[in-house]
């Protein structure tokens, strides 16, 4: 039941696992194509505890915080 922030979405594989194991995962990336790909996965597989957005993770992402873990 942890809230996890992942910086760098990549293909979304890790974020998907974290959302299933931890309870909720917010993943961010600076590359819009990575975020678009992951949003399609979220919709296709109906992953309600996985959130993604396109921002620079240099200073974190407090919007869905507070986080129990940062990956």
C-alpha cells in the first residue's frame, strides 16, 4: 500500500509492476512519446493505480505526493 514516484517512465514496464505491487505508482518522463505509450497501456489494461505525465523530474513531482518511495 505504498505510493511510489518513478522518475523516467521508459517503456512503462517497471511502473506497471510497481503499480501492481506497491499500490500506486506515478511515473514521469521528459519524453512525450514515452508518456503517450504508457497512457495507452494504462487505458488498454485498465490500470487505475498507475499515473503518468510529461514533466522534468529534476525537482520531483509533488502533485500526487506524498510518496513512500522514489524509484
